[in-house]
C-alpha cells in the first residue's frame, strides 16, 4: 500500500471520527436541554404540591 493511499485512509478515519463526535455533541446538548426543562417542570410541580398541602390540609395544633 502506498503512502498516499494510507494517508487518504487515515484522513477518512479522522473525518468519520469528527462526524461521530459532532453527532455525539449534538445528542449531549439535546439531553442537557431536555434535562434542564424536566428539572424546571419537577420544581414547579413540587411547589404546586407544597402549595396544595398548605392550603388544603387543616393546620395541626
């Protein structure tokens, strides 16, 4: 195998690795965004539950 063909092969491997890394980075970014969104929703639900408990349950002596 000539040096030129080996170099081209290695360049293809590098390009494939870059493409995979880019796809993985996009997936991680989407995961983080969704996780933040869900965290905010959970916080809102916890506040709502606390509010209901405070307003619906009779006070204990």
